């Protein structure tokens, strides 16, 4: 296209690009495993569209599972951003117009899907996921299920990982990066976590350090990391697949053991929810829970403790936040984060 023709598309491209970035923070860096998930989602999406065309039906973007919807929404938006960059390089006005139209259609389908499944305040309380319902039942029947699970997996190769998640509520993705346990004093341990899934100004703000008084951490002082069968020199796709396999194996092992022991499968995410419930019972604020779990908003912190039975008392060895990110670039929790580095999350005497 001529320079004047390219100018015609500059404003709509800029507007759509800015809207995606502002709402979904698509400019943030993502891990190789997340990028692979998005690529697989787009491949699956194109197959579904082709199938609909062959059968002569209208393709409707819709998925029952909440997490699946989120993956496809993010994948389509990232793909849309890549295609927007190609608009100025298209040879003809007709081609550029069609490309821009296709992008807009995809984004409208995403918005329609989100609107169909939007949770209203009235229905929010009844929208607990299956794993949360199972965990709430387990917390009521077997309140010491974490101790039992750790004991049953004491000789497992995942014993250290489970002990760290139990004591800190960290993500499995953070165990892939590696979590460091150091001894701060007699019966005191510092758990240093490189926070995943957090959009921040720089890498230094990603680190959060949690003090724990759980003596079961003693055998695991040092770097605790999920073993991934790959090399740093491997291509990103190979490494992403290896990480995904390692995480799935770890998750499946815990689910199998919990299924045999408690009659219900519990995933590693349950440790985060239980930690949130414990902190709540100990008197921690919503912001405090968000800081310990490494959340970017208080909405996530509320979600993890919602629907669980608060047992009337906090952990026998309460956690304290030593230091954390000062500000989440995309969505600050509150101004109090600025002076939260030395604030105890559990009041003294609890």
C-alpha cells in the first residue's frame, strides 16, 4: 500500500491494539509453557472453525470450563495483536480491510463468550468450583489432611516440593523456577519465592520472602526445585513441553495419593486455598493474604478463601511476610503495599 493508504489504517489499528493492551495486559511477558498453551489453543480453534464450515454451521466461540475460556480468550487476543502488526504490510486496501475485519470479528466473539458467562453478584456465591467444594468437605472431615498427606509422601521424590507448598502456599510454576529455604534462627526459616504470574516493573519486585516456623522445613534447607527433564539449550517448545509434563506428573501424584487416602482427589492448588483460609482465621487482612500468595489483586485472595471452613484458629506456626513486591505494575492492590515489607500478617499472640 501507498503511504497515504497505510495512514487510513493507522488509527483503527492503534485503537484496537491499545484496547487489548489496556484491558488484558497483553504486553506482559509470558512463560514458554504459557506461550505453548496459547499456540495449541489457536490450532484447536482453527480446527473447530474448519469443522463448522464443512458441516455448514455457524461457529460459536464458547467453552464450559472457566479456565479454558480464559486460555482461549488470551490466545485470541495475543494472536489479534500479532495480526494487527501485519496490517500496514498488506499489499492492497482490500486485503488490509479484510484482515482488520477478521481481527474485529474474533475480538467480538471473545467479548460475547465472556458476557455469556459473566458472574453476577447474586450468583457469585453459588459458583464454587468442584475442587473448592471437595476441599471444603475435606477440611471439615479431616482438618489435618495436609499433615497426613505429607506423612504419606515422606519417601516420595516430591516430598520436598510438597513441604514447601504446604508451608508457603506457593504455585507449582514457582517450584519450576526454584524456591530457596534458608534458616534464619532456631525454628525460623525464610522461604524465598520468585513470584510467577505477576506483571511488575522489574524482576526485583517479583521476589517475596516468607518467614515460616514450620520445623518440618529443616531437611529441605537450600534450593528446592521441580525436576524438569530438559536442558537450557533446548528449543523453547521442547522445554515448555517438558515443564508441562513435570507439572502434570507432580499434580497427578498428589491427586492419586489423596484419592486413595481421603476418597477425593486434591490438587496442589488446595495448599494455596488452605493457606488463605489459615491466614484469614489468624486475622490477616485481604491484602496480607494477597501478598503471601503472590496475587496481583485482592479479588484472587478472596477467591482462594471463599467457601472454605474457617476452623476458628490460624496455623500453629503462622507465617510472616518479610519482603515483597512494592507495586504490581498492571494492577496495584493498594497504597499500603508501599510500606508492607515489615508488616506481620498474623497479629502477635495469635
